[in-house]
C-alpha cells in the first residue's frame, strides 16, 4: 500500500504461516498517517498478528504515535500479537519519552521478532 505522493511507504511482506510484516519507510506524520492506517487495518483483518518493521522510518509525530497506539489496542482486543522491529535510536528515544517503551514490544529486527513470536 504505497502512495507515491506520500512521504511514507508501507511494503507488506507475505508469509502465509506467520504474522503479517509491514516495512514502514519515511516520515510518519499527519499527512502520511492514512497510508499506514490503511495498511495496518488490512493486516489486522485476521488474527495472525502484525510486525511493523520501522527500520526505514525516519520520523514520527503525535499522529503517527496515535496510529501505532490504535494498532496496539486492536491487537489487545483480538489477542493477536503486535510488535515493533528495527526502530532506530531516535525512535526508541521518542517511545521512551512518551512512555510507550513500557507498552510496545520491541525487537532489533524482523527476524528476531518472528523467532520470538514462533516461540511464544
């Protein structure tokens, strides 16, 4: 789900046996949030779970945080896993400042997240 006019791209990675993986690249703000919102809603249409690969994400504002919190809340309501992977130091700091480091599950990369979910 990519909008060429957006500053954000979301690339799904198909894995029929595991959770959905969405690679997020660019700036997540009030202009680009609908791109991620749509992709997350589609991925969360079943209970396979969702990994957001944030390795390519360079910026996140309060609207972006709201998208992530909404995805987390939906996962909690359905019991499906929701994890973030690959967040850079700046994003990690942002999540820490707003207290989301205590809410979200983080992994250094998608492979580690997948391995963790398989064990869980």
